[in-house]
C-alpha cells in the first residue's frame, strides 16, 4: 500500500499543453475518482501515474519515492482498462497466473495467489473456462483479478465498467467498492459517470480541460461546489441554472430577481462584494424545490413533460424561456401543459458570477 502525490504535474504534446499543473495528494488506502467530461485529461493523468506517458513537468511520488523516470513495472501499480484484453486461448486460471509465470514467480506462490484472487472475486468455478465462455461481467472480473494477483501498492482503473450494460455496471460498482474495503489498497479510478464517482469515492477530483476544478468528498462537492462547473457536474439530474440579477444589497443579504420574471425576488446571504445590477446565475437542484408557499419565493412554471418513475417524478418545465427540471416525490396526476407553482428557499440556492465563480 502506498500514498501518492502529484506536484505541479504538466503534460504537453509538442506545443499543446493538455494538463496544466495538477496538484493532488492521495492517502494510503484512499479511493480517489477522477471525473470530468470527455477529453479533459483523465486518462492522460492516470497514464502518467502508471508510467505509460512521459511526465513533461512536475514531480510524481509513489510511497514517498519520486518515480517520474521509473519504469511502469517498477512503480508497484496495476492498471485495469476499459477493454479487458484477456488472452482468448488461455483459461481463466492461466490468464490470472500469466504475469506471475512470465516473471518467474515461484509456482507454489503463484498458485496460492491465483486461488486467493478467485475466492475474492467468486470466480473459482470458472477457472477452466476460456474468455469467450464468460459473460461481460465475468470477463471484467477476471481482468480485475489479473491486477489483484500482482499485489500492487496502487490500483489504477480507467473506465473499467463502461463496456457493461446498466445493470451489470451497478453490480460491478458494488463489487469494486467491496473489494476496496477488503484489500484496503490505494485506488485511483477514472470515469465520466458522476453516479460512479459519487458512490465509489472517498475523494473526487473534478477535471475540466486539463485543470483540477475541485477536490473533495462526494457530499462536500454536492453541498459546497466551488464553481458552476462542479455544481452542474455533480448531482443527477443536473442543477438548474436561471439567469438573475442582484438588485439590492443590505446587511449581508442580496435581493436576487430572476431575469425573466421580475416578480420572483429572493433574499440570499452574500458576503462577496458585488454591485447592484450585477447579472448572476442562480443555481438550484431539481430535488430542492419546495411546495408552493413553503419557501421564501414562489415560482410558477409551464410543464413541458412529466416523467413518472413511480417513487419520484421529474417535471421538465419552462420558466420565462429557460428550461428547468423539478423533482417531486409523487405527482402522478400532473400532466403536460399544466402550470405548476413551486417554492425556492435561499438556503438551497447557489449564486454564480458571469465567469461561473461561486458567490458566497
Ligand atoms: N498523443 C496525443 N497527442 C496529442 N493530443 C493528445 C494525445 N493523447 C491525448 N491527447 C489529447 O489530450 C486531451 C486529453 O485526453 P484524455 O484521453 O486524457 O481525455 P479523457 O478525459 O480520458 O477523455 P475520455 O473521457 O474521452 O476518455 C484530449 O484533448 C486529447 O485529444
Ligand atoms: Mg479516457
């Protein structure tokens, strides 16, 4: 097991800079998830940690040792990819033991480790099968097993579940979580699925265009996003953003008026210095609207579509030309083209400036 630290890590391909100086500390045994939209640099960062990509600038330490120039095989890491790339002509057992056999590991020790991994992953009864005789989930388990037998200090996962169907993803997600508890090994896991990030991570690293936007525990990011990007990325369905304007600031409170409906006024605590007349964005999560009259301001919307999921309903609505989603515990009778009045409360809203910075 090992801790990891990234100090001002930069990646350039020629003149093109992809990672702009990443700082991150991963504690021994921690489960860290890199999340962010496609192309933001998640895989690049992970591959630099693995040693599969050169590090252009900065310092990478694993277990206290600078490893910038250490060969991948000597870094004490094992990586699991999206495509599991098992050897098709080898059995599960042979796939699991392959790396150890190639390294000349003693036979008895290899057999012990393979048996142990098979038990952990509950694939003992599949040992004589070949990959094509396995389901997608079973194959992915074997791929993970191949990483575990190496007894690495750090596991790296690059979207290991994205080839699986929705149900299997959930099942494997739970298994990976259980595996982490059982092994206690440091894990870094890349995904663009925010649900995976929220459920697996001790700590989430939100990336955007080669920059780390925020690092924090899942619920800290949900409760206290640093900016509009993180606010919109964490949480499902996504946070709503409405155009608004600050019209009055008094005694640490700003009066916020929704831009397209001058009748909605909300007093929000605000300590940052801004002038009245400043355009802002008001953020509110779908699940944080209240019943009419229960908050500090009411908002009437036109319903476009109502999705009824049984335990909850998602109302897609229009407010002064802006789209928003409202989650309601139960509103089966509500249909299209109706009007709906919900309430806002200041404690459940966020304000952002024009550049997306959170106003506090
Ligand atoms: N060899 C390369 N040469 C130039 N640019 C590259 C190279 N490899 C990756 N990139 C660029 O680096 C950026 C980050 O790529 P990366 O694969 O790390 O993204 P990602 O966050 O893993 O995305 P995804 O979710 O789609 O897997 C992208 O803009 C990509 O085009
Ligand atoms: Mg990637």
